């Protein structure tokens, strides 16, 4: 089978057998269907498949199923677009007999709970919270895209950093260090010049999101402005997790986290404390397996393959050996 974890920055594709052996791994460009469209989605997964194929000694047979867990595929219309694009790609390249598309959050939850109930919060370029109940019922909070949502995401952090930098240059905020860092990150003299770059299409969602690492670095050096931005993002993410869990009346849920923003120690620590306050008894989990492993686990469940400790151990070792996930 083939598992895909597709985000706003990159796509990871894994080929595995029914016993948990990882046969190959490939990486492609972004596959958030809301940002790159059907053509961009197919292109990135095609790139990842091409790399995976080159790393294999012989071409594999057509996979039983391709499970693609994609950012931007939370809505039914976007999911339909993704399914059509990947079905056509599978037919063209002989990848898989059938296609399943789910939101990227499902991959994270699968890797953390193996399909059991719980909550997942993804904070990468975008953000989403998803709760799954004991009977498989789902509640989604957020994930509405950068124009009207993505609270607490790396994009949200970057956008807030630019806004504060502009206020600093206008004399309305005392955070000159943030304004300087924003300008330096984009290679301009003043932060206000970034607005022109955005208007001209030279700075987009991914580039704004890349500011999150800069903000985290400033926060670690004592910048109050950077710290406030990250703390607000953490609180928003915790509120999303809480709303999703409460909608399904989940008690003491496991809350799995994933995405680049959670690599920030400040964000993760603040998120843990906020979740403890809003969901007493909940446990915050950073999954040991990468999200793409969740896509493979989903494929096993689709095919009725028992998910044993031995299968998971092989999967983990294989992904670690091949890397790039």
C-alpha cells in the first residue's frame, strides 16, 4: 500500500507491504489542495512517487490502496477534487487500485491512537483540530484556510509578526527587534516593504509561515512581542482542541499534536498548560511515529490487516532507516 502525508510545504510518500516493511520513501513539493489545486497536488505526489521509485531495485506491483492525508482536504468539495486528481494519477502511473483522501489531521491521530478516540491538533503552515469519538464520529474545529482561519498556525504567527513590525515602524508598538528581524528575513530594509512583496505575489502563504521560526528564535532571546505572539497562538490551538473534545463529550482525551509550530518548546509548553486548564485529565501526546505512518496504519485498517506490535515496530524501523519523513 501507499501512504501520503501532504502539507503546505512538502509531501511525504511511503510504500509499505502488509507486514509493516517500508519498501521506499519519496518526498515532493506542497500538496495542500486549497493552495496548489488539483494540478499542483498531482505534480507533488508524482514527484514523491518518482523519488520512491528510483530508490527501489524493482518496480512494485500496483498497490491495493493509496491513502492520502492532506492539508486543505477537510471540506467535502476539496476532498472530491483531491480524490479525482489522485484517481487520475493512479490510473496514469499505475500507483494503486483505489484512493482514499482524508484531512492531514487523521494521519496524526492514527499514528498516536491507532484509530482509537482522541483529539489531534495540527499546527503547520495552517491549523486544524479534529476529534474522533469511540464510534468513529468526527468533529472538526478550524482548518478554514489562511484567508478566514488557520488560527494558531505558523502562518498566523508570521502574519501577526508582520503586523506588529509595521506598528513598530509607525511608532505604535515597542518592538524594534521584531521589525528588524522581519525585514532581514525577507531581505528588505524595512518591514513595510514586505507589504509590496505580498501585493506583487513574491511573498505568499508559505513565506509568511516561515517567519514562525524567526519569531520563536526572538522569543528565546527575550523578545516580549515574539513571546506574546507565540503564547496567543498556543492558547488558540488549545481552545480548538477543547472545543472539538467537548463537542463529542470526550473525557480525559488523548490530544496528539503535530506540525512545525509544535517544535517550539514555548508553544508546546504553553499548549500543555492551556489544555490542562480547559480539559482536566487530558494527556498531550507527541506521537513517536511520523504522520505518514498514520496514513499507512489507516491503509492497514482499510484492508483489514491486524496492526500488531511487530507490524508497528517494522514500520517504525523502516521509516527511521530510510529517513526524510
